[in-house]
C-alpha cells in the first residue's frame, strides 16, 4: 500500500506541449500518514510525449523510512483532451514492480482553467 501512496501523488499531467518528443523526468514522491513519514519513491524515467499524450518509464528507487532501499521498475502513460476552451479531461495509468506483486494506479480528472 505504501508503494501506491508513494507512486500516485504529485504527477504533472499533459498540458499540450509546444514541442513533442523525448524527455527525462526525475520525480520524488514522499508518503505520510498523518505526520508520520513512510518513505520516498524516486522515479528516474525516460519518456516520449505527443501533442496530448505521454509515456514514460524506468527505474524507481524506493526508500522506506528506517528500511533498506530497493530498486524497482515503474512507468506511466497518460493523455488529455479538451472538452472546451477552458475545460480538459485527463487520465493516467501507472505501475510499479515489487518483490511479490506489481502495483497499479489510475488517475483521472477534469481541469478547468479561468
């Protein structure tokens, strides 16, 4: 469960980039339950983005509080589409390998610009 909590937060989603193509994304996600720190996951991804979509993946360092760090694999694919001039719909699917099981995550939302 901590892996899912560490993986899902704080991902910037597609904002219709001016230039499409390859990129590097290094992102640190930390998890807390109340004020108790659980750990950090650091994604080290290579990716490719189009006009309204992206795909990225690579190694993720899992650094639990008080535990040994592990190296796993993770990735994300996402897309967005404009519903109107000020409203867009977005979604993301993600995965993170583990010792016994692979975790999966989803994200979906509506963004309203004003």
